[in-house]
């Protein structure tokens, strides 16, 4: 190789390295901007919760508090029974998520691995259920639950969401990538269908099930509409309803209390997401 060829190859390698580095810097800069956009409202909410109400009304756009004030959090804890509402909310959201997983596994298994007449039609019906919001069906569901005395109980909050069309779809799609030989080998070893579904395929779908648990938990933890129409007293009401009570009528919105309540409301969701993020990334990368 001549000196000119060696120099050209070195220049090409340098340019390629520079291009890759510049591309990575641009990508990192875009990710930082996106992160700021997503985290900006939460940061603003947290900062506002550390201000006093006069400070907020006097300069609502000023970004930083004059001094860190934790009085709003003390007032929230004194104004409403936060721990009772919090326990109700966590119990409801966790029960719904676990029930959806328990029912989505056999449903997705049937649609992905079993052969029966009408399987395609059943899958279309499942997809159609994704288009129907709960607000459309709450009147007949409320009437049915009222007729059996379940209104204002945890059963009214949990049972209507026990079957998840999204969960069935996710499990079905994940099972399509599982070789049929694994199921046939388990059958030859004498395993029943339920054992195959829960003890063999369940652990294999852990990333998908973790993502389903997170989606379900976050959605129902933050749900305001269904607990509002299905509960009548504080025994089974959830935390989003308690936060709504902080908007005192007649004297204006107490923004420092509302923001402090929302910070308390969002903390468990952030913890659940932090615990499940590794499984979610595995589920996403497995589909790419």
C-alpha cells in the first residue's frame, strides 16, 4: 500500500469515527430535550408544592420558591385520610393487574396455540373491545352490579376490569414467537394445559407480563371516573378522588395543596415503573 492509499484509508476511518460521534451527540441531545419536555411538568408540580399559596398567587410564573415549604404536605395529610385512600388505590390497581394477567394468559394461549373453529373471529372481537371505552358501558354495568349489591365495594372496582383485551392481545402476540415444540414436549411429559400456561409459558413471558402489569396498574391507579361513579363513601374510595377534594369550593383552588397531593399520588407509580423498567425494555427489544 502506498503512502497516499494509507493516508486516504486513515482519513476515511477518521471521518467515519467523527460522523458516528457527531450522530451520537445529536441523538443524546434529542433525548435530553425529550426528557426535559416530559419531566418539565412534574418538576413544575413539585416546585409549586413547595411554595405557599400567597407566593403562588403573587408570582405564579416564577420558577423557584423563596424558601422550601413542606406545610402543603402536612395540610394534605391532615385534610384527607391519605393512607386509607392510598391503601384502597394500591389494592384495587394491584388486584386488577394480577387478575388481568391470570385471565390473559389462557386467553392469549388459546388464540395463539389452539386450533378451533372461530378463532380468527374471536381475535377480531378481542381487538374490537379495545375501541370501546369504559364510559360507554358504565350504565349497564352499574345497573348489573347494583342488582347484586356490589356498588360501593371493591368488587365493583375490580371485577369489571378483570378481563383485558389489551392483555389478551399482548400475550397472544408474545406466544406467537414461542415454538410449538416446547408445548408438545410438555404435553408428552404429561403436563396439563393449565400447567403449560402458568408454569411453563408464564415465566417465559415475564417481560410481556411485567409490561402488562405496569400498564394496568398505572391506568387504574390514576383512574378517576370509575371509582367516582361506583363508590359512595370513604371506605372504598381511591386516592385520585381524595386529591379532587383538595379543590375547596368558594375560596378558590388551593394550588399548593393540589400540587402536593399530586406529588404524593404520583410517587408509587414512579416506584413501580422504576422496578419494572428492565422487564419493559426486555419486552420492547424482544419485539424489535
